[in-house]
């Protein structure tokens, strides 16, 4: 046996230090929570009067949010916040898992909408501190996803078009930052609610301070003339993928061969774009829509022999960009998948913890708040440039999940952190910037 392994085998382990902090970096988002006045916002807006477990909703919602920030995906993971002195770096009393389970089960549809108001107000406050777009143009990506569940006890879970048992939430995200601007949990088989969802979304971001032009991108699941009419009424630009049906195919086939413009495409393939006017309806119901089409095919000889034909992807838009730039702009909608992945893997939505539908809807709202707090902490704390993608797992590894010990130095509490921590400068810079933000009331 080597000396190293011999030393490891002789090392004991005891769980007896009351001054240790499991995730000392939670001090950063906790500082931002205080600046946003988040606990008081929840207490003012979420009223579970007469519901069992409905008292003091602020500290309960914040407990769930911070547990998610620390990597929790189940209700009982909040016990991590009760270990050692972890609760001392948080600006609220940490609640027990059993209390939180009762609290979530107290939610009804109306109470979930109250949590929606909390998200809207929190976005407004964070944007007023410098995280918002102001008068600059902002692009919003609409999408839906499947939150898979297992077992037959999940209320509202169903098999949708993907043949996966789960829920089917609607999501609206801000391109560039990955913030979730609006979210709505739906039953697994639901494909409805787009129009009302967008009306609420646009009203929310306008109230939050987005005064510049708004652009909405969406995939074919959102293609409806009712949604287009809603966006036009709200003076919002849009680009929406279309399904290749016979009418669209006819419009594509009518494009002159000389109109196709080559675009940059990965090795082994080629791509071209062109545009046309898609005419649908008759008389006063006739619509003339700008249809942009991208066609692609494989160029490697063996592959091309198997798939020689062009494959077409089209979208309609009312934006006035050149056709190549328009195609690239719409293709960037794919980045919404990164945000959805981070919401699931980094903010607790890979698991819906309750058998009650509205409890899971409340959990989604807490996950959205945790997801956004990660981004606002990074942005307002100057953790990395605004052009760099924020990933919850990276922020957690570098800044949140670091051990610490609280000590008393001449009557002043000090949080002692590991020597030679690789991201010490990022942590201290972020803490200083967050503490310099004004308190919002």
C-alpha cells in the first residue's frame, strides 16, 4: 500500500462544525435578492389566505429559489441550506422541506398567476438596475418544451405529439441573455394558449422598461394567423417558421432558379436562400406574406447519391432585412434551446416534484426566478462580458459552490473562503458591484 493511500485510509470524517458554510457563494445572489426586495415582493403579491401552509410565502419561495441555485432538484434538497452555518449567508429564514411541500400544494391557478406577477415585477426591478434593454431593440424567442415525468400520479401529465409523458410548458426567452421573460405550465397534450401568452408577454416587457423595437421569433408550432394578427396589433415584428404544406410547396416551386443566393454552410453540404410572396386567402381575407426559404443538400458524392434532392425550410416575416441576413437572424432562434437546457439542467426543471399540477406550476415559477437570478448576478456583478453565454452550472462551480467558514474577528463576522481559489477576483468583484446597487422598495 502506498503512503498516499495509507494516509487517506487513516483520515477520519466528522460532521460537527457549526461554522461551516456548504455553498458560501450563495452570498452573491442573496445580496441581489436584498437589492431587489424579493421577499417583500412575494409577501405583497402572493396571498394564500386561508390555505394550509400559506403563511409567510416570501421566505418559502426564496428557500426554494436558493435551493435550486445550489443545485437542488427535489424539495428535500433544501436541507442542504440548513446544514452548518449556510443559513447565515442568506437574508431569510430557511424553511423545512415538509413545510415547503404543504406550501406548494396550497397553490391554485390564481395563486400561480400571483407568482407570475412576482416574476414580472422582479424583471422590472432587475432591468431598472441596469440589466434591461432600455431603448435598444430586443429579440424574444418563443418555444415550448417537454418536461418528462414518470408514473401515473402526476396530475395534468399526458402524452403529447412526442409520445412522451409529461408537461408541455410555453416559454419566452430574451435572446442574448437567456432570461426567461414568461413561462406557463400546460398539460402534456396541450398545444393552446399562444395568443394570450404573447399578449401577456409583450405587456410585461413594456411595463418592465423595454421601450425599443421588439422582435419575436418562433418555430412552426406557433404558426397561426391569430398570433400574427396579435403581434401586428401590438406593433411587434415577427419571423415564424412555416410547415411545408402543398400551398407552401407551390410557392417555393415558383421561385426563379436565378433568385437563389448561396450562403455559408458546413463542409459536406451547400445552402441557398431566396424569398417570395406567399399569397393566401381571398378578397378582404387575402394575405400577402414575405416567405423566406432556405434549401440545403449534401455535396459529398456518396451521400448525395442517396439524398440528391434539396430540402426546404421556410419562414414568414414582416422584417425588412436583406434575405441572407434575414435567414441568419431567424436561424439564431435555435439558441433558445440552450436556455431551455439550462432551465432544465441548471434550474431544477428536469424534475417536477409534486403530484399536483399547480404545485408544479409554482415550482416552474421558482425555477424561472432562480434561472434569471443566475443571469442577473453574472451580468450586474460583471462576472463575464455581456456577449458571453451564462451557464448556470459554470456559475455554480466557479462562484456559488465553494466552502467557507464564518468567523468572528473583533466583533465583525468574516466569511473565510479557500486560499488560491481560481475565481477569487470574479467573486470579490461581483460582490462589490452587487453591494453597490441601490435598495429597491
